[in-house]
């Protein structure tokens, strides 16, 4: 079995976030299982120690990127809408809108963060911490 490194695909991560409620870490589990199968196979068995380390140094980054993405998707699913939101100047942010996202670069690769935006008439979006 040949296992290639998946390039970051923001659309795939965005689509997968919607189904994260059944098993929030399904993509990470699948990736880990694929990595274990590869390690148990002939291709990995034929590599030198250095080649194995090089390959795993790439594959672990993708696994960890998926773990971060899956965790962020779970946070987004669990994000409760707040009431009484005001900005630093005291302006009311009574309207909440889900579905906002932005790319975030991590040490493992790029992920997508989804948040609820709080809005007020004529004001920019606010994303309370």
C-alpha cells in the first residue's frame, strides 16, 4: 500500500466539518490507521532507518494537522450562541451569524477556523474569545 501525503484542501476540510458530530476525529483516526497499515507493509519494511524517519516526519505533520482541524471543527460545533454581547466600546452586538471561517497557519500546516460572528448595525464582525 502506498500512502502519499495529502495536500491541504480547504474545501475538503470545510465539507468534513459539517459531519464531525458523529465522530469528531474520524479523519484523524482514518489517517492514523492508514499510517499503521503502511508501517506494517512491505514498502515501509524495505526502507532504511533514515528513510523511515524522513517519511514519518512528513506523515506525522499531516496527522497532527488533521487532529488540530478535527478539534477546531468540534469546537465550532459546540460553540454556544451568546446573549448580551457588546464590544469594547459598549456597542450592542445582538445579531449572531454562524458559518464564518478563516484560514489559520499552524506548525503542522493550514487549517480552517469556524466561528459565530456577532454583528451590530454598521459595525464589523466580532468574535468573542
